[in-house]
């Protein structure tokens, strides 16, 4: 462990769920994520932040069939073969499984890489908001050399992301932004861990921001804060990619709706619609919803709990009042 992660572990111990930025969903689920030190070693067990574990043979076969079921989509993406090769190499290097969450990271990067190529963009800074285990962020750093990345999340989840990035690149330099004011802890680095209450300390313009299936678990005030931050850091070539449930009811009764996010009619939209890679998954464990034939559930195939929508935009800057 380095000093930055040690400092983050102090935050985890004393304030694992900052009240203003923690929805009822994460008030309930944060405690289920294990983050602790045993004899100087990190012990991490994730819950509700994705699945990157290495399955046995039956699980690997199901994931292969899962990817085949999305073949119509992936064959339409010009850079997918190259991105998938990079993804498999990185996942195997890190001893991650080729799970749905790892595969969807490849699809997301391909969508962005195709757009960057068509629009002649070369992003140099990236903000990952709620990146779970952090594999998508690590994959982007692996694919876009030299990009500076800001990982913005609750304290416990940032520990998982720091561990993932270090496993992907043991030489990565990490800094930590913990609170408003003060100075950045650690030298300027390729990777910065950022607590939600410290996002205004990110002074760089943001070329690419990404949120995948986590705004649907935030309270409205936090979503507003992130959109305002991105609008202040966006320029003519900035992009924000967002994929989330159309609607999700949180344990405390809050309702997170994609349509209610603070979009603006001045935003420039490049992609918008039902998310084509978030429709179904294959697993030995049957989900609550899934396709049926003559009233009988199709084995191993489940649908996600609610439709997902994705949007790629250039957020319009905040207007002076």
C-alpha cells in the first residue's frame, strides 16, 4: 500500500458514507462491502459494485454464450475486435473473469473510441463517476496512454478502484482529493481519487466523463452536483456518456429517473436511446425477470430490473445569472 491509500483507509474508518452524498441505497449497501487491513494487506470483498470474479467452467461457458447473444451489436462497432483483445489481455493479467461487467466495459470503450475517431477527438482527461471495481477506468487508461483520470466515488468504493488501477499498472502514481480546500495529497499524478465533497478541487477541464449504472442509485442533490460540476469543466470537445435505469426506486422511497436528470435543451446530443447492451444476462442464478416460452422461463437467461437508457452528449456550460 502507498500513503495515498493509507489516507483513504483512514477516511473509510471514520466517514465511510458522507451523509450529503449517500443515498438510502448506499446507506444500506455500503456496510456490505468489506474494506479492511489485515497485517498490512488490503482485504476487499465487493457487494453491489459489479462482478469481476473468475467463474468456473459453467460460468465461463455462460459468459461466452452471453457475448454471442450480443453479437449483432458488437459486429456493428468498428473498433470492437481491437478493444476486446485489449480487454481480455488486461483482465487475464489482473486475474479478472470475462464477466458481463468486464465485457460491457469493452463495449462502452468501443462506443467512445468510435465516436472519438469520427469526431477527431483526443481526450486527455477523464472523470469516472461511480466506476464500481474500476475496471472501465483501468481499461481506458490502458487504451489511451497518458490520459489523466479522476475516479470520483464514495470512500469504500474508491479503495476497490485504487486496488484495480494498481493491479492494472503497478507504476501508476496516485493522488487523493479528500475535502474542499487544502492541497492535493501526493504529487500530481495520472490517477486522482476524489471524494464527492472534493470535486471542486478538480481544476482540469474534463474531456470525457462517464457514469454507468450508478446515478440510478444516487439522490437527486448528488446528481445535480455532478451535472453542475461537469458543466463548469466542459468545453466544446467535452463529452459525457451516461447509461442508467429509466427509473429506479431506492430503499428510502426516492425515485431516480433518467428523464429527470438535469439535462438541458442546449446540450448537444450524439447518441440517445435504449441501451443495447443492457437488456439481458446469462447466469446459473435466475433473476426476477426473464423471457418465457409458452409461459415457461428460458433457462439461464434473465433481464435486468428495468429498461436502461444511454446518452452521449456535450453538456452546455452553465449560464451566468
